């Protein structure tokens, strides 16, 4: 239809000015103001953004396309598609490059030649320069101390320096534009390389060698030799050895490393030492440093920057959930600069670019959408080819030879240059790579591509690497595929024919030919072997033994590697992780495999639902808990049978007209309400969950409806919308629902609404930071009550406890606030929960109201104990989602938590976990009752008493209060009713735990002059010993625990006594061992027989039996443990070792019979199993090790357990021997099932879905047939 020549015509639009002119003409013809347009478009808060479009100050960004189309509709545009074409035409017409200097680098890093434009890192550059000069003994100006110029072949010094930081923290730019430029300015010789460039390490004395992106040693080499991980280790070791030699020869070697590869680096002892002694962390920029990075390049280029833009950037950079925000900020500034129309850098230009979170995605998406369908497919395959998808680390970019790109030719060249023009790709003479890894997480489309076919990508990547290795090894037939691996590769090739390179095709054909040849030879050989069977019998025995040895060695190596894969997958794919760990254990009982199986019992487990194809926004359980509803932006609502929460079964899929953002069941579970982006609320009859049927569509809102909530009686429905209103609907008759009230007065869109359990109060939250409370006792005439003030940014969610006494609210100020709403007209703040690193978007209370779950933009869900809202405990952190956690919902029994995320997954977490959370500080002491029922965990000022054998999982019974500082020691009396604790407040306290729910304080002893470090009861129960940092051990008789009798003070060492233990000896009576800072173990005889509890008072210091001294530990002793038979004493050290002393011939003839090494830091816990066969040790390195110690000549580690987030502070065996308890600086206690058979059965009961043949082929070699472990 032709338009009036005098009217607005999108066909006339050629540039931004024309766009603004025609759009304004359209608005004026409709007779609307800008504010009216915004109001009618359903986004009144966006009137300034929309105003910029009419004024020519900005164009709609890709993210605002939907809003732009609504604006066109409101203004009466006859042909919306023609206007959209015009808008895209103008966007394409913008210059991709501007003339003159470029003040910002975008995703590209800074090189040394860009030093003049590198701002914000002056202090860190100076610190790094100082660290380099301190290593080689030169001054900062390049001279030796005393003024001699650095030169010659034999300068003093040299060494290794580690620069570590998160991806995107700016390490490469710091090293190149900061350190390299500063060193060259001072005349120093500097070489920069990366591992992937295969450099020859030949640094001379006095030279500085910078190895950037050191993580490539773990990714590039993995691709070159992925068939057997052991085969890449020599290559890695040789490279590291070359660096170490260069450092030893006088060069300074500076290594830049991504923080998430830190654990890989620690495998190399020389680098581990450098990490401890020569490390410069690259943390986030301060606010002033960010300001410099934003403003100074523009100022140098002669550009103005709006003050409002600077403040907006500082606020958004500080709020970003990723520690590596710098490349996103840099690209946003670069894109804003490209948008400059002569006005400088403005908020409008920044918003048009898409902002920090959206600029990278907007640039990539814009280019992608401009491509033809054929070239879009090329782009998808290109980017997947440029990402290293890893099973044991984060995904990383990979540098690829141009000759190895899929579908080379003019079309691919065009795609490459389109993305390179926006600095999203970097093209060298013969290689291609993604410019920065920030793109991997910032571009949702790429993340979706990676997530959609991860197993196939892993399989394809290994297939390509194996084919290349086969070619490199000159077609070695032993490298060819067979069995399950060959079948998986053939299937992959059929599904991805365009990704099969000629080398891969040759490899596949050769594998097939070899299998056919071997089959023919097998039949031919059988006949010959029949004739030779007698002659071959003897030789066969020998060969069989050799073969078994080779197979065993191969299985052990594969078991270790597979266990590593399992641990790496634990957060993202718990089911596959657990099954791979079990497969590793079934293959060979290596310490790594057994550790993987046992570790699965001490980390929260989640069952993943992966049916949604877009961000999952909502989760809701029916009141009976049998059905779970999930919903998302893929326009579906899905119903699941979760009677067995570990094996959810799909029941039905309901198609919605648009993305679904909220779901809620009526209290009787028969009606489901959903809401979403189409401005409507829909009611569904789900009485038959297999056949949901629509009942009604509720219309009236003019923007997306973010939340729906039923009142407790099921008669009212509340809706909260981005249109700045909340609605109350009478749904007594769901088929004839009617809106009976509208709540207004908000200046921004609403984000949630929740009813109180008594149905008389409604709480709403909104983006204006307000929490409003309404009296809806008369729902047709709601009455406003006092608002809740305290949040300093947008409030996104709210939840009531089941008794209505407590309300929780959360928002973008990263806090959860707790309110006492027993008297809604007099609300009272009672607590604040902090810990999330970004906005809180969802909240839910468990039945009972003591536990609160939260979901956040920081990609975690957290479970909080709010029994005492004023003093909330540290939460259990549930990690695994790859993006925002939009929804949390408890099952009615409180045993499961469902979470939904932007990563499209829904996870059902089993909260009957062996992780005991809720402590308010690091756990520093543990004690288990003799019957194995109770566990006491001590932290700052308090100790928690847990029932660890309760049928539904461990439950807290009570909290001990009285200490005024950290509780560093705890021990149970042999009778199990009396507990002793010691702390940094210099006291020892006795507690009556006859009723563990109501513990009673009995006595306080304050004899020590420094911290109490250890307490122990004698085996008869009448003696109590307490050790102290003052170098003494006090002994008390506690026959009457209300009135302990002090007997004596033992001493004689130099420095703190950190560990004590009683030893029962048939020949020497009852001994007390003590050790500490001086590294000496002393044993005093405190009774003549092991069963006597009467100590000599005081011991005769001249008596030769008092004390015996054991020397042989290297450094301070941190813990002592005694075997149940009293014959072995374990002394754990600050050096990470444990020594076993044989006391069979008495303490004076004790000797070290074994030294246990392997921990990388101090050992902080040691305990023997009740049968004495196993010793458990915990360390500041974060690991727990289980050692078989029944034969001192063959002491070996049988399992390494991991799961704590940080250091292990304390450890104890649970009597009965099936579990070890550990306490960590992560504030949790973890119960580790040390029975591998029991742990394996638990894995098979929980893990779902089962491992698939494709997953099996991606992780195991081709000659192992598919054999699911469960």
C-alpha cells in the first residue's frame, strides 16, 4: 500500500537524521507525546530512551526491537515490516570504522605499542615491575644496585613470577601494554610468547621472558594428543622444564595464567613453588581505576564523555556478575564510540550499543542477522570450531589454522571478515581465533550452540585430534578406531558430513578396513591355532601374564583420567560426573577413582531437566509434591511427575503464545496459573496432569506479567506486571475470572507479588526499590499499609514463611532483607543476608520457615538457615547453573529444591545432603559422640550439635553459646553425655548433652594464658587434658564435671602445644602425648596402668619415664592421632607430611615406620578408623586423603576426596567407621561415606539420566565397549 507523499515514509529513510524525522512525523500524525507513546507501549519508564529515537540521539538496539515494534504499532504505522527494514538499513549503514585514532580497543587486547592508551593499571604495573626487578636484583631503572648498568652474561638473580587472574581481568593487556612497555622503556630485553606458538625457550641471563596465556599448555596440547592424556604430559613437562631452566640460568620468567587453571598448574612442583612465593594477582579495578580507563582514552582523543555515562558505566561495571568485566566494558565503549555522531560519548549512544552486558552480544548478533541463511550456518560452524570444549575445565577459545576451517572458500572468507571488522575475531596471516573469551559467555547464541551439542562437540573434537595424530604418526594402525569408538565416530560423521575433514575421512575408512581385516584374520587364525594349541600352551601362560599386566596398567591410567573428568563435570552435569567416576572405579580401583566415587556423597546432588530450549523462568510444586511445573521463554509449560525426584518423568507439555515468566498452583493443586511476555495470565485445569486443558485467559495488563500468586484459599489471584500495576482477580470460578482491583502508584514496573498465609496481606515489589504492603482483607478495596524501606536498588522478589511471621525480600542491591510482619501496620526489619555477588531474583521458604532459598544473577542458588533472623548462618551454595537462577521452589516436604535458570536447565536438588551448612563462620573443631549419633562442630563463639543419623538426613539440634572467640577444640567423654570444648578465649568448657536439644553448661576452666588448641578425655573418662598456645598442658579430674579438679600442668616444650592425645599402653600404662611448634612429640606417663585414671600428682620431673621425647618430625606438629590398639601414633605436620610412630616397644624406643606425603599444605586433621586399618587426613590444600596403614611397609593412599571450597580445618572419624566428617573454611561440615560399595549404590540410586553411548564414546577409548556403570 502506497503512503501519502506528505506523510511519514520509511522508504525515504537513509540515515539517523532521516529515521528521526520520519518517526517523529509518524508520532505527530498520531497526535501523541513521547510520554504517551511510552505509556501506551507498556513501558512508561522507558520514555527517555524512546525520546532519544525521536530526537535522533540514538537508534533502537537489537535488544529493544520488540519495544520498537510496539512503538510503531502505537503510532499507527501501516507497514511495521517496512519500518523495521529501514531501521536495519540505518544500522547497517553506520561506519564500521571511523577515521582517526581509536581510543578504545574493544575485545582486542592492548599490545606494547598501545601503552599510551592503556589507563587504569598504573599501580599494578608498578607492582609487577617491582616484582620483576626484585627477582633479578636490579633497580626499577634497569641498573644493578649501586648504579652499574645491567649487562654481561652472568647477572645475579632470575626466577619465576606468576601473574594470575580471572578471564577478562586484563592480564594480557597488563603484561604487554604495562610490563613490556615499562621494561623496554628502561632498556630491558623482553620476549613475549604463548605456549600455542610452540616457542623455543632460550632466554639469556638478564632477559625477561613473558609467557602469556599459559593455560594454552593445558588446552592446545590436549587437542594435539587427546587419544591418551598421558601422552601429552611429556610435552607439558618439557615446556615447563625449559622455563625452569631459563629462570635458574638468570632469566626472569613471568607466567600469565587464567585463575580457573590454577589447579592444573599446581601439578608441576616448580610452578607450585612459584605460585606460593612469587605471585601477583590481577583483581578487579577500583572505582578510580575504572574511571581512568573510561575517561582518559577519550580525553586523549579529544572526545567528551557525558558525566552521566561515566556514572552509569561505573555502576554497571560494579554490578556485573563476572569478575572479567573489563573486555565487556571495553567493547561497550568501543561500540559507543562507533555510534558517536559528533556529540561525544553519550548515554544514548551507549544504550544503543547495548550496554556492558549487551554490547558484545548486540555486535555479534547484528552481524549474524545480516548474513544470508547459508552464511549463518557457516558462522555457526565457524564459531563452534573456534572453541575448545573441555570436559575438565572451562571452555576456551582455540587458535585454528586457516587451512583447517570448515568449508573454506569465498563465503567463509566473507563471514570471517564481517566478524573481524567488529574485532570479534582476530585474523593473522594463517590463523583465526576468537578475540576474547568474554564472547563465549556474553553472546547467548554462541552459548546456546555450545550447550545444544556438547557431547557431540567433545566427540568430534577428539575424533579430529585422533585423526590428526594418526596422520602425524604416519598412519600407525594401532591408532585406528574400533568397537564403540568407531561406531560413535561413524554416527557423528553421518550427522556432521560438512565438518569431516579429508584426514578424518581417511582415518574413518582406514579404521573400517582394519576392523574387516582383523575379522578375516581372526577366522583364519582360529584354524591354525587349533593345531598349535598344545605347543602354545606354555607360551600362552607367559603372554597372558604380560598382557594382564599391560591391561592393568592401561586401566589404571584410564581410571585416573576418567576420575579427573568426573570431578571437572561435578558442577555442570552431576549425573554424568557421578557415573563417570563410578565407571573409573569399576575399571580400576585407583585413589582418584575411589575418591571420585566417595566425593559424590559429600556434594549437593541435582537432577537436571534439559527439555526447555530457552531460559527457564519458573518452577512450582503441587501441594502434594508429586507434580512439578516448569516454564520458560521457549513458550512452553512442562509438567513432570517427581514422585521420585531423582527420576522425573514428563507428563505433559502446554504451548503458550509467548515466553512464560511465572507459574503457580492453586492450593488444591487442580488449577495452574501462568503469566508471561504476552501481557496475559492463563489458567489451566491440571486435575489430570497428563491432559491439561485451558480454562481462561485474563487480559488487562499492558506489559509483561512477571508474577502470579494464589491466595491461601485459592479464591484470589494476584498479578504483578511491568506496566506498573498489580491486579487482584476473583478466580472462585476459574472459567469466569474477573479483575476486582488494580493496585497503582508505582513509578517502575512490578517484579513480584506474594500473599501472607492468612490471605489478608499482599506484598508487592518493584523496580523503584519499594516494597509495598497492602491490606486485602476486603480485596475489592485494598488499603495501603506502611511500605518497607531499606533496599537501595531494584527489588525483584519476596517470600513469606508458612506462619506469616517473617517476610524476605531480595533485589539488585545484592541483599536479602528479613522483616517481622506479624503486625503489618508496624513492620520491623530483623536481619540482612549478604553473600550473593549480584542481584537476587527469586526467594522461597521451606515448610517450617527455618530455611530460605535464594536464586541470583551470580549464577548460584543458596540455602540459608534463618532460625535466628538477626544472626543468620552462612548458606549452602548450590553451583552448577551457567547463568542467572530465575526461580527457586521447595517441595512440600522440604527435601528437594527446584531451580530454573537462564542456561535453559531446571535442576532438582536433593537437600538430604551430607553437607551440613548453616554455620556462621569457618568450622575449626569437630567431635563425634561414641555412639555415632551426634556431631559437634565449633566455629566462632558457637558450636552446633547435629543428629547425623536422622532418617531424613542430618538435622541441627542445638547451638552451644558461651565462648567469646573461636572454638578450636572439642572432645566427647567416652560415656557420650559430656562434651569438652576449648577456644581462643583461653577457656575450657564442659557441657551436659544428655538431652542434645537442650544442652547445659556445667563448668568453665580458665587456667591457660593463651588460646586453647586441643582437648582430650582419657579412656576411663575421669581425666581431661587441655593444651594451649602458652606451651602447657593442663590435667583435670572430671569425676564431678560441675567441679573439675585441676591436677597438674605439664610443659617443657618451646612454643605452642597444638595437639594432644591419650595412649593406652599395656606395658607403660596411660600416656599423654603432646606436640606443637617445636616439632617434638613428648609422652608423659599419667597412670601406672592403661585403665587407671588416677594420675600421679604431680608427675616426677626427675623420673626418666617423664616424659619420653620423640624427635623426627620435620617442623611443627599440627595434629596427633592414636590407633585403637595404642601401638601407632600419627604425627601430622605443618609441612604436609604425616609420620607413623611404632610404640610397641614403649615410647622411649618408638621409631618412625612410615612417612606419608602427598598433601600440598599443612595437615590439619588426622584420625584412625575404628578398626585401625585406615588413617584419614585433611589439609589446608582442601583435600582429604584415606591411607591404608595396617602394614607399615606398604602404606598407600587409597582415595583422595575433594569438595570443600577452600581449606579443610578439622577432621574426625564417625564411630562405626563408615563416614569421615570434615570442617572447612567454607563454613560447612561434610560427611564422607568411606564405604565405596555403599557410595556406588547411592550413585546408582540417584544418577539420572543414565550415561548415553555418545557420552561414553566422548570420554572412553574405542576398545572399551559401552558398559553403563549402573
